[in-house]
DNA sequence: GCTTACTAACTATCCAGTTAGTTTGACCAA
DNA sequence: TTGGTCAAACTAACTGGATAGTTAGTAAGC
């Protein structure tokens, strides 16, 4: 028999969506399998029919989310163009991916706090694709002489962290709006994207940002923070 | 009778430390009261003797952490000086606070993902002090003509998010180092602080970053979030 | 008649919070 | 100095309500 599809997709799809919402809002431990099943309007045993365990369901969701982001940024790079334009699109692609799977930012923040306890190699592989793509864009920009030398990891954090923070913090901002100073206007997504684009490119344009140090230390880690 | 102090502080202090570590690593739901008690080397009932509940303990920890940050940035502002120097110190103060209470970043990331479910007014009040301080620094810089106009909230996110991300992600980076591209060198804290300082100041120096919007918006996507 | 999709009801464990006490030391009165 | 009183500090053992995962069986299409 083929999946019995009811309104809002097959039971498997509803399960996936319900689980993403639950995991994002409550975290792995706070999420309850019964509640996920109820939200998806299926019997709990069906969850174990489609997925091996709560943990496997969680991993499948994360893998899919990271896969989407990795695919989006890879497409950006493959499309080519000047490095600075690519970088702008890279940043936008990540913001759009966060918008497309609205539970991604919260799950990602939690997973970081968790020390990656629920990640497996295949998920990390997708993450790796993202940072490798950024590395390539930065490298091309450097070759072309439009970017200064930077540590791709620092750059990555400077891009991803604000975008994830902003998306994931929507509920908390809404919840405590009445306790915040009135002049604090909640920004729109485009404002944040524009800010990240501006700051990142500014850091890349100005050589010297992370360089100064090269001469000032002789010890431990490679003298420069650095590019390839 | 006065608190029986054993090595590593009073039982209440050990409790506080053990709970912070547990909550940061496992989240509110994942944290187990029995485990906290065991780590603190006390009987579980003692936890309920010192704190009203698991939730109250959690809140006390968060309140203390935010209070420390708020105090540090307030001191930065009170010390005065040119706005750009204040901003640099503001950023550094936050990074140092994160270093001083190493469980803070993880708890903060989780709380955002959680929608602030465990926050109360007094905690939000401390958070407010931080953003108000930033608002004052930005205002002074604007008055002095060295900063362009920006949304303080976007600026705040651009500062706090990378710092928290970086601190909280230490375990996950360590854990999956072997699966990451070799040229990705893990940055040091100072590199990240320097990057955040550089990017934030660059955005403030260049007037135009977040300005366009007031005049140019007629359709929902601002003309320049954007590509190319 | 075989596989896929589905269900109600169960089990075994875990865990926040409680209870009914015991121990410890500070202070004081005889 | 001794012994009594009190409150703070502490404990072992329990309770009741979740909750992840299982089981044994049913329906429905191919």
C-alpha cells in the first residue's frame, strides 16, 4: 500500500513538520514524542514505523535542513560572478534558507549549545560544504585582489551568527517587546541581511582587520589568522 | 548554624556552579536535578532547601549572568571617552563576561531558541540595561558626528551573536575538528573580538548602511538587501 | 497472501518534588 | 562547664505522573 495521504501531506510529511516545530521550540529533551505524534495527527507507533527513534527523527530533520543550506550556497558559488557579489548572495542565501525552514535557526542554536551531541558525520558533511564554499569565495576574492586576508571561520561566524540570532529570536522579541525601550525598533530581515553584507564586506575590503598580529607573536598557532 | 563550607565553597555555591554547567550542557529539560545535586556533592533535597524549584534555580543563574554583563557594559559607558573607544570596550566587555562565566553563551543561545520561556521581568530588565547602554554609546557617537545612523538592535545583534556563537561553539568545533577542512584554523577569542570591533565600527563609519530605508521603501523588499 | 499503513494498550524506567526525620553548631542559662 | 534549646544544614527513601519505546493485532491495496 502506498502512503495514505490526508490533507496537509502524507503522514510522514506531517510527522516531519510537526517534529521540526516541536524540536525547535522545546529542544531534543524537551520535545515529547507523544506531542509530536498528536500534532501530526498520527498514532505514536507510526512515528516508530517511519523513524527508528526520536534521535533518528531529529537527525533526519537536521540533515535535511543543512542539506538545503549547503545546496543553496553551492548554487551561489557555481553561478559565479565577482567575489563580492557572490558573497552578498551567499549571505542572502543563508538568510533565505532560514526563512524557508523557520525552525532551522532555533535547532541550530540549540545544537551548538549542546556540543553537537545529536550530529552525525553526514550532517557535519553538509556543514562542511557551507564553509568550504565560503572559503572558495574568499579565495577567489583574494586572488582577484578585492579581498584582504581573513580567517574564513571568523568570517563565517560573523555572517551566520547574526542571521541565526535574528531569526531565532523573533519569539523572544515579540514576547518581551513591552519591556524593551520604545526606541528599539525591531528590524526587518532585509535590514539584518544588509547589515551583515555591509559589515562583512567592509572587513574584507580593509586589509589589516585581522592581520596586525602577524608580527606580534611568535608562539603557538600559525602566525596569521588566516586564509589558506 | 552557618553554612557548612567544604572544599570548593559552600554547598549553595557548589550547587550554583554545578547547575550552571548542567543547564548549559543539557538545557532546562535535559538537565536533571539528581545530576546537579550529585555534581555539587549534596543531597537532592538540599537543592530544594536552597532554591524553590528547578526553574527558580535556573532563573537565578541567568539573572546573575545577565546582571554581570549589564554591570560590565554600564561601567564601560560610565568611564566615558570617545564613542568609538567606548564601543570597542563595550564589545570587549561582553566577550570578557562570556569568558568569565563560560556557561553563559550556551544558556543564552538556548533561551533564545526557547522563546524566553524561563525568563522573568527582572532578567529582561538586565538585558535591557545592555541594549540601552549600547543605545547611549551610539547616540553619543552620532552627536559627535563620528557614527552614522543605525538601528541599535541590528548593531547589538551584530555584536552579541558572533561573540556568543564563538564561545558556545567551542565544544562542537573540538568534537568535529577531524571532519573539517584542514585549512580552517580555529580562531582565538581576540581574533573574533577584533573582527567584531572592526566590522561594527566599519558599519557605523560608513553612513548609508542602514539608512536607505526611511526614504526608499515603497514595496516590501528594500532596494538593497541585496545581491550583486 | 504479502507488504505497507495503521491502532490501542501496555511496560519499564525515569525524575521533579516531598516527607519525615537526623545532625550540627551557636547561643545561653544555671 | 554543662546541658538545653533552636534553627540551619543535611539525609534516605518515597510518590506520582510522565514518557520512550513495544507489542500484538487490524485494514487495505496490489
